[in-house]
C-alpha cells in the first residue's frame, strides 16, 4: 500500500503547467498502483 500525501494529490488535481514533469509523475504513481491510501488529514489539507 502506498500512502499519498497532500503534495502528490495537489499535483494531480491542479495540473500546473510549470511543474508538468512532477504532475505526470504523480499521475503515473496513482494510475499504476492499485492499492493507494489517502488519510483524512490529507483530504482536509487538500480542501
């Protein structure tokens, strides 16, 4: 299981063109792993 932190989640959601490589890496991490965990505090921080 991989725990996703706020930075990774925000990269995927925002899709910042200035950080295109980081956004793609974050997207790939989430897409390729079937067992991902996002804790409540990460969701709260993201909001």
